[in-house]
C-alpha cells in the first residue's frame, strides 16, 4: 500500500465518522422529545461513538504494526 493510499483511507474514514456524527446530531435535534430524553439519547450516542472510535483506532494501529513488520 502506498503512502497516498493510506492517507486516502484515513481521510475517507474521518469523513465517514464526521458524517455519521453530524447525521446523529441532526436526527436527535430534529426529533420531538423532552429535554431529559434528548440528553439521554445524546449521551448514549456519544458512548457508542466513543466505543466505535476506540475500536477502529485499535484496528488501524494493528494494521500499521503489521505493515511496519512487513516493511522492516
């Protein structure tokens, strides 16, 4: 994999993550719900997003380690 290709995948991942986050926020704010329900929903979504981000980051680190071992 070339350096440019890795950057392209990273950019695509970040764009998808940002798009998903924006969509979630818009969906939450557009839905009719009480303040407490909205806060609970936002908190839950943030927790889910954090879990996903941590998992994807770990996967990326493992892939980078594999690539470094192959290159070395």
